[in-house]
C-alpha cells in the first residue's frame, strides 16, 4: 500500500494538469494563442534573496578607515560613478555602476534568519520570533501579493516563479495555494529542461488510469482539506496549470537552449548565473515576480550562502576566504543580468533587487577556529537596478563603522513599497485574512524618494 505524501507541489501539479488533458491537444488552440498578437509588456521584478545575510562591509559599504576589527577585509575599488566605491571582488559591478543604485541605510530589528526573511519579503514583522529559524510567514510574501492583485497575462505565464526552489520561510498564507511560486528547478543542471509544459501526443491505458486517479486525488484534496484553507484556490490553480499547458510562450520562456552560447557564458555556467538568465527570460515573457534564492548551490561545493559566522559551512578559517570565493559568482551573474536588461531596453519594465534578510556585525568575531561576522539587522545595503528609477547613486549612509544609518534610513517596508509602486500595486490596499479581517498589504511604508 502506497503512503500519501501530503499536499503536492506545483511541479507535480503541472504534471497532473498534463495528464488531465491527455492527448486531446488541438493544434488550433496553440495556433490561436500564437496568433493573438504581440503581448503587452508587464512590469516585472527579479528579486535576488541573499540567504544568510550578506555582509555590507564586504560588498557595498566598505569602511576602509574604520578600526582594524571593524573595517572590511577587502579593499575598495572605484566605479564608473564618482564617489561610489565597491569591494575589490566586484570589478564587473564597477563597470556598470551607472546602471544601479545602492541603498546603504536599510535596517530593521530582527536578527533571526527566518523571521528576518519574513520581515524583508512580506513587510510584516512576526509577532512571535522563533530563534530556531523554522518559522513560516503568517502573511503573504511579495510574489503571492503580486499574483493575487495582478494575476496572469495573455500568455498565461506563471505570475510568481522561484529559482531554483522556494524560499522556505514565506508562503501565500491566506491568499491560497494558487498564489504559490512555481519552483523552476536548477537551470544550471546538466539535465535541466523546461518544466513539463507540453502535452503527450499518445497515452497508454496505464497513463490514462493514472490521469483519472490523480484528478480524483486533487478533487479529494480540495474537498477534504480545503476546510483548513491550506488549499484555498485549488480549482483556480488547476485552471492556471491547464492554461499554461497550452501556452507556447510559457514553454519558450523556460527553454534556455534558445539562448546563445555567448549569452550563457556571459552569465556564467553556474547556478547563480543561469538562474539570472532564466529570470530575465521569464520577466521578459510576463512573469511578475521572480525570486532567485541565492543560497548554497544545489550541487557542487564552490561557494556557500551568506551566513558568515565563524565555521561557516562547518569549515574553520577566516570567513573572507568564503566571501572571496563567492563574490565572483555574484559579480558575474548580477552584472550580466543588469547589462542584458539595459541592452534590451527593458530597464523601465524590469526591476532587479538584491538583498538579504539582514547585514553582518560590524565588529569581527575571533576565536581559535577562525574569524567571522554574526547577524546584524541594524544596517545593511540593498542593490536596485532598473524599474524606471534613478540609477548611478548611493542613497543613505551609515556611521563610520557601518553599525546604523546616519542618513535617509529606510526599512524593508519602504523597499517593498518601491517595488509595489513599480508593479502598479497600491500597497495601502487591504487583503482579507482567514477570519475575514482586512489586512493592509503594507501597514506603514514610503517608497524610497531618492530613487523616484
């Protein structure tokens, strides 16, 4: 007897949708969609989440004149924007600094990974903090809100995609499962292929039976479990899946083989680079929010996430060794993404944001195992490009040790308001929770004025 493995994820759901339609694909359906004309370009956001919390001192806010135990482990380099210095391990960033802006005055007060991530990605600070970092959001995240408010476009692109997988601490909450992200898988994997968005031409009797069993399973899930509202919107979710199955634009957007060898090389033949390339294709095709989970790679051990304590990744030594190994991958992927967006003239439509759940402690920690920086939400930097915003500037500043903002302080809510403004979402509007109560998308927020 096979055990039930619980609620199915979106990849499995897509397979269900495929089997549910069987081989009854009509060429006319595809032709009609292809002949529907040029699709209206939608505003889009690519959100690179630096899981673990990137050190502001080793990336975008170096303090070379600070005391030895505070200053960056690296040297600053000049960029093509006078006065904007960056880490020496971001030379490709330095060449395109006129195409992005830095907000060095980001801050909040949650120093726990999951709860900090929830604060940054939902704009709602958890009422009860979980020091184990196992908490999940009680409110919907950026991508779920965009999916709920704006929906799909004419090509039925998934409105919310997470590359290569979902960010574990956030969920659509009371908006329902239909606003969950579509997890793309690792686009840098040798065996990577677009998600199963095509319909089988032929189907065996066994497959036909499986089709019926899976559809019945979905119906039971909706009927038996939807009373908990965990699967609210399953019917709409299925409808979206079926629409995506008949969309040639969707399949094409996920097909990285359509890109040239030169483009793949520019982004980098690694997980972060290919994730950025896929994100650009999805944004161009109409996906509203694409999150790139800049975590430790799913395969290989070339670099780790950004949680730079002593003994990061279980290895002794100086955390700068891991940062020095990691930054070139970030440098190549992000700079290629930004340059590509500008080369294609998409900087008004697509916004790129790179930020973690917090920064790192300004004062270095030392012991017999090595050197590191701990969690620090008091000051960190957000990278922003495109979105029709003012580029080539530094917004805000921190004190001489990068401990706290001294000019133009901004919160995660303010950053989200800037993103929602770009997408055309009124962040003052209310959502309705499970109890029927109105909940504002953002309780208090102001877009970053210097960028507008």
